[in-house]
């Protein structure tokens, strides 16, 4: 059975705590206690925070604060999916070079962090002109 929830918020980093609390509430109400869910929860909560903050700081950097970000959570069987839609200019994650271990650089870690926190990460431009970041993990 598919469980689907949506949240739409303004493009404001001050709302990140609200987004993460919404995710926590969703998980506590929809993931059966039989799963050893806690390790995945913390990883996905961090992935959600990274995806949301990237949308605000990068995709919506030049857009008005009123511009919205839509977040969708879905659980089906033993899989959770997080979709984050933004309205900014798209980027190609394949052009990002992975930072070498032990080196410091300014920015560029988010995409690689997302890939390590989840089972699948996909970023694509949608037909409606928005960008969608899909973060998936087995529970």
C-alpha cells in the first residue's frame, strides 16, 4: 500500500527544522516498529536536510523568498522515497568532480554526501520546468 504525503514551504533556510520535524512525524506514524529503522532515519533526515538546503541556497539563490519548494514522501512496501522539487536553473550532477579524500574544497560535497546517505539519488529536470531530486532508501 502506497502512503504519500506532501509539504510545500517557502524557500527559506529558517524552515529547515520544520521540514525535518515533518519528516520525523511522517516516519513515526507510517513505518512499523518492527523495522530497525533508526539508522536509516538519521541518514535520510540528513539527506533531506542537505537536499532542502541545496534547493534554497543554490537553485533558488536568485529567486524571491516566496518561491516554494515542494517535498513529497512516499512509502511502499519496504522502500521510502523523498522527492524535493525546486524551481531554479537545473544543473548536471555528472559534471561534479568528487572531492579527493583528505582534501578541502569550498562546496561540492553535498551531491556525494547524498549518494552515500541513501540507496539511490536521481536529479532531473521535469516537463513542468521544475527540478526533482529523488532520494530513495530501503527500510
